[in-house]
């Protein structure tokens, strides 16, 4: 009898261990204990969520009970949220109020984060600051060698992001200097570029959307940010649905799930139906097997397949520009997008078919020749992108061997390229099947 009970105990233990295989509970870590106490003091009721480390997503939250559809995942009281209201009620408030021209809500939040991080032990927000990432992997933080490996449309956006953060820093310098009376150290050393980059990434990757009424002391940019301690440990999955909003009755930010979740599994939320390029640009990660993922075709790549000898080429390009059909041309899991095929069909119109361009935009078949040529050129574009992606993957594997310090960021671009390759190969297969059928 004793023996069998021992076996049952072992079985139960094994089952319990198995349930933690996907995630290792981190509740015992001092930083999380302090954060939970800090949140409790601000009215946060302990939920069924526990901080954990997951092998595929890294840090996240696991549930200690099975979640059903419409269950409340988390309810974070207003007192726990960090907003521009928090900033104005701090010692920075009077400096923001009198500064002209007014600073943006984003600048105010960045300034607050930098100042609180600098305050260290004296900061009221220290338990939250201690669990924030020390570094980020948004394109603005990536080395030039890594950015140059990104697909062309994303590379362009990454450069725009970098320029925007640099401009934010330059335009905020005078305001940062005005805060000198608050600090013993020189504000230039506290509010340096890397401090602003860290603060900007914290806000860009972690804020929840929460509309605040317009205040005169801020510029006219929308004030829609709120940092949500603990809640922001929830990772993104494109395959879940949630309902998230500020509840005016309970004065809390609440998230309810529209999906089931088993006990001890990671709880996910959805940041939106974003493709991987958008996820990497805004949040610094990619999601594998993302149903929303697309591979973008730049207008330069598209036009390479249409010789300048075509007398109507310029007119066709103008038509595409006027109808916004030179941007957002993509391949997805279900093949080339309608926009891409339509753009190719317009550019493939013969001299005698050109007057029919309006019908092409409406989706009419102009001729068997036009359809066939459009399919052939789309397949050529797809194969060109496959080769280009394979070449980048080769460069990445070479760089990984020679650049130890870039390994983490290179792995990110590699994940993006591998996903792109899967999509392009699927699209090539679809185009081949359509070609065979016709």
C-alpha cells in the first residue's frame, strides 16, 4: 500500500514539474516581491498571474488557474498607472507648466523616466523601474551593420525612427537644461542621448492606450500613453483576442480574455493584428508563424521588371501613384496580395489595352496575355526576394561567427528573414499552382 502511494506521489510530482516545463515561476525573485508589495500598497489585488521565464518568449506571466472566455485577466488601479498626470504632480510639474513652447506628452514622460531612474533609491517608482528592461532591441537601438540587413521597406522605417528620436533629443535639450535647479549633477550628463533612447523605447514598447484630456501645458500631440506596471509583463500573441480598456466605474485598467488558457500556461494578450516588420519596428521582437505577416515589395523592386522602353510606363506609374498602389504591395501566407497583382497587371497592359486601366483597377480580366504576364512577373519578383532573403541569411550566419556582441540582435533579424522565407516559398508554390491550372 505504502509503495503504491509513493508511486502516486512521484507521478503527481512529475505532473507538477511538467506543468512548469514551459515556464519557470519567478515570483520568489526579490524584484517581483518588491513590485507586488508596491502595487498592493496602491490598491492592486493579487490576481492569478505569476511572473515566469518562458523558453520561447522570455519573461512573461503565467496563470495559476484555468482561464475561460470573458474572464478578467488583470485589473490595475489608476494609482498604479504612470501617466502625464503622474509627471505633472511630481517636482517636474512646475517646470513643464512654465516652459514655452509647450513640451509634448511623450517628452514629459521620457523626462520623468530619466529623472526617476537617476534618483535611484529615492524614487517612488523604484520597484517598477527595477523590473524594466535595461536594453531594448527596437531598430533605433540596433547597430548600423544589423540595420543594413533588414528588408528594404523596414530599413527605411528604421532610419526614420532613428532620425525621429535624434530630433526629439535635440529639440528637448533646452528644456532639459531648465531642470538644472532640481539636480546636483549637470543635466547634460543625466539627460544624455542614451538615457533618452532608453526612455523612448520604454514608452514606445510598453505603454497601453489611454486617452487623456488635452492640457494647455502640453503641445497638441495626442496624450494617449500610460505605463502599466506588472500588466506590461504580458507578452503578445497574434492568435489570442482580448478586450482591454479603462473602466470608469472601477477606475482601473482591465483586460478580459476572449480565449481559453490552461493552468500554468503563459497568458498572452494581442497588441493588434501586426505583421512582423511592424512588431520589430515598434516592439523589438518577431512572432513566429504570425498569420498577419507579410513580405513587402518596394516600388523600386517592382519597377525593375518593367523596361523603360514602354512608352506608357510613366503614365502607368502615375496611375498607380494616384490610386496609392505603389505602397504596401505584399506577399502573405495566401500568396501575392490583390494590390500587388493589380499593380503588376496595370504595368503589364499592352499598348492596345492601356485605355482599359480603370477596368483593371476594378478587377476585370483584360486579356489572357495580361493575366499570364502578370502571373509570370509576380513569380519572378517572388523568386528574386527568395534569393535576396537567402543571401541575407548567409550574411547573418557569417556575422554571428565573427561578432559575438551582435549575436542577440542578429538572431532577431534572422527570425524575421526565416519567417519571410517561409511566406515567399508558400507564395511561389501558390503562383506555380495557379500557373499550372491556367
